[in-house]
């Protein structure tokens, strides 16, 4: 058994965790200044893949590292309403908070990342929704949040076939009944959603801007995040060209969320 230590800032952790699961790790623990992932064998290719994070391999004693990594995941709060709990823990939600059990598996979406938190905080301020469309659902955390906050209907999609069964398992764990499919917003009929949440890269958001706006009802709102402040202008340009206007902007460290309205 070997461990791979990576240096990273807190805002990088969520995406690195997803990459490490994809690379075949058997468990992950968070360190004060990075991550430690466990593998059955030492793979030199990962040193190149994660070169920007100063990776180092260490031989470790044989243990159940899945159990060890799970033990390191603590529940945490987001915004004023949410309490995110690993599925393998039974911690009750503090009074006034909505308990969201989560297991990211191989998909993005632990709730630690600033972009995810921006989406959650905006959703709690604007809920409940009539019909919410979650584009690029990942682990399904945003769909679960919308449903538990009273959304009448939730539609979720992801073009990554690995993410969809993980999201479904998280829906089941939370008792959420949502329409979930493998694909993207181009498969959604025009005007299907009263609100859209989309936590994806700037390039992806810009590329699907017309479909995102098309899926909204007139006057419907969308919350777009997953990109840094330096990429914000390109997303806003694409959204305006698609026939929507930006009504609000929020920022957490380098990450931003923009709220748009279909005109």
C-alpha cells in the first residue's frame, strides 16, 4: 500500500478529490495543507499528472484505508440552512438546518468547494423552486438541496455516465425523487425550468449558454458557478448573447456565481 501526498489550497481540494478517485485511489484523507490518497501500488505516471501539487509517494502499513479516509470526513455547515453529512455517519442536523447525506464517490461534489457553496447559499435564499434543472449534477448535492428545500420538481443531468449512478445513490439516501438522466441541457424541452443551477467550467457554461437560456421559462432565473473571477466576463458575454441578463454577482475567494434572468 502506498500514499500519494499532494499540496493544495482549500479551493482546489474538491476537484483534486474527484481526480484522485478517477485515478483509482482506495481512500483519501484531508491534511492541513493538502490531501493524502491511498493506492494499491506506486504509479510514476501520477507524479506527472499531479506535478503542480508537488506529489510524493510513501509506503504505508496495510490497513483499511477506505475506513480510515471515511473517518476523516467531518460533517459541516453551509450557509444558514444546510448541514452536510457523509452517508456513513449518523450525526443529526442542528436545529433549523437541512441534513444532506453525501457520498461523492467518483463524481465532483463534496460541498467543500467554494463554487458549490455559492450555489447552495444562493439556492437557500431563493427557494422553494417550482421546477429546478441541475445541469452537470455530479454527486447530486445541489438537486438534493433543492428538493429538501421544497422544490416541486427537480430535473438533474450529467454527461458523465460515472456521475449519474452516484447521484442516484445520493438521491436515494436523502429520500429525494428527482428525474435524472445521462446527457445535458440540450435534451431538455424549451421552458421546462423555472430555475437552473449550473456548477461547471466557464468553457462549458459559455458553450451551452443558448441551451441554458432556452430551458428557462420567461422570467426564470439561473445560477451559474464553477469558474473563477478571471473567466467571468466570457460567461457573461455568452449569456447576454443568448438573450438573458445578469442581475447579480457573488464571489467567494477567487470563485464567482452569477445570477441571470431570461428576458
